[in-house]
C-alpha cells in the first residue's frame, strides 16, 4: 500500500466545481491494486453537492467492490496544507474504510499527512 498521488490528481481533474472552483480528488487503493476515483461534484443547491471521498466510497460499493478491501485512501486538493475531509466524509470513512487502511492527505505542493480513520474521527457514530 502506498500513497497514490498521481491517481488522486487524476481524480481531482474530474471534479465539477463551477461555484467554489475548489477541486478535490480521492483515490482508493484496493488489495488487488485496483484504484477507484472520486471527485467532488457541486450543485447550485450546495447541500446537494457531494465530496470526493464519499463519491469514491459510494462508487466503490455501487461497482460491487468490498470496502474491506481498501488498503489506502489518498485525498488531494489545491490547498495551503494537506486537505482534510469534512465531518460527513469522516463519518462515512469511519464506517466504510478499514481501521488499518492508510489515509494520506496531500496538496499540489506534495505535502503529505499520513493518518488513520480513528485519528480523523476518534468517536465516530456506530450502530451496535
């Protein structure tokens, strides 16, 4: 498993951001080397927009892949520091991304913060 900077960059270029112009890309790496892209998609009704992380995770599931096979998540944006997922994405990641998967936050300056699902959301909501 590794940071997939170039794959996240490819995903970021697919973003649809006519309002904020803040493109975000996400690359999920699976155990078999498969890469799933996600990009943020905006809507004039901002609440109907979707982030890159959730786009990638929902795409993974809708394509029939198993979230348990995720080994790394790389997220990129043109930001002054490594981009951080929003709260909604952290919750979805908490449920779908394995606890031992590596999470890489980065930017176009190739600054990287390696983290984990637990570090991003230590008290995430779970149903028991």
